[in-house]
């Protein structure tokens, strides 16, 4: 039995971090994209869902992620305002609807769609999200990625070299996207730079995968690298390392309690990391959800 009934939009809002309340969550109308230049020709677009990265090259744009379906018109307008050409390719960091919702509209506007090879199958049929107890409807065929990435793919995009690398962390089909020349890495939802993460344990995500994924992202970083998280502000590698430490600490606490025989309810009731919860348990997912996600994915 869940603590509260969750509507599609409320779940979407939770994933987006705009859950000020059900009324606010269901209204995408006032939300606009905020554009920030991270490097010449490379822009961060922040709307309602996951952070979108735009890379210009050769008179075309490559996007990483595409926010919600309800934000698609605004996303197209925000990309047009960059005056760097049409979106020719959109890459998904993972299959969630706050990251690929704009894919149908982008494809209709002429973009090719790419994602890890597990993504089209998940998008093509109804899915269920653990912990949130939320049903996700199938996406239309036109919104499905047709370029499927296995372990790695390297793209030349104008002057930029873009590396895609599969990790199984937030979901089983995450892609970490590295812009070598710009020294920017999009970590997707391996990194929620605003609160505890969601971990999609029904689709191959796990706390240990999250930790390994963040460790991998750190290996790509120099001191000046800008890390784009799935949600929240752009971070330094040092800030991401702090976040990794929180995940490692919480994983250790929950795994130790579980191995000792404690039930999920007992661990939640004990509030074993109350000091962390004060800082990280407010903006996105509450401690009881995070504890459950760890619980589901440790022995
Ligand atoms: Zn996600």
C-alpha cells in the first residue's frame, strides 16, 4: 500500500523536481526553458524535466535528452533561438518520460533519435516504476530511438568529439555523454544535484550501479570539467564526489541493517541517516523512498 495515490503528472513532477504540490505540478504552462552557455556552441537548456544539453556543429544541433512531451514546443523554440540550425540528432541518457518526452516532436521536426539499445523496447510497451508505484504508458512508434547504442559510440559533431558510454546505474540503459572539446559531461540521472535520486530498480537500476556509474563519470573529469546532472544545477567534479559519498554512506547503512535482519519498515522508522536527510531528503525523493530503492537493490 502506497502512502499516497500518484497521478501520472504528479509522478512526472516528482521526477522533475517541480512537485511544489499537485496543482502546481499539473501545470506546465508557466514553465519556460532557461538557457545557459557552458562552452562555445554548447548550451544547457533547463525546463521542467531532465537537463537538456545542446551542441552545435556543422549547422546542426545535437541534443542530449528532450524534457517532457508537454514541453516539446518550448524545447523546439528554445533550440531555434540558439540559431545553430535544426536539431539533427537527439540522444537519450535513459528511457524516462521526463528525458525523452520531446522525442516524438523532435522526430516529426526531422531529428534522428538515439539511445541505449534497451530503451526502444521499454518505451514501446507499458512499464511500471518501482517505489513510485507508477504506470508509464507506451510511447508512439515515431518517438522510439532508431539508433541503438551498445557499449560505446563516438560521434564527430562539427569540431566536437562526443563519446557515449553505456552504464547500468539509474536504469539498466543509461548513457553517459562526454563532450571532449567542451570538457562537459552529461551524467543523466546518475546524478540528481538537488536531492536523493530515483533508482529504477524495475529496469536494471541499482544503488551499486549508481555508485559505479558516478565513479566512472569521475574518471572522465579534469579539474575544470562541467558536470551536467540529470536534475539540478551544473556541478564541479568535487561536488559530484560529495554526492557519490552520500550514496556510498547511505548504501552502507541500509545494506548493513538489512544484512542484520532489519525489515524495510524498521530501517525507515529508525531514520538511520537523519542528518543527511535534512539536507538531501526535501527537494526530490524523501528518505523513505531512497531507503526503499537501496533496500530493493542490495543483497
Ligand atoms: Zn530518470
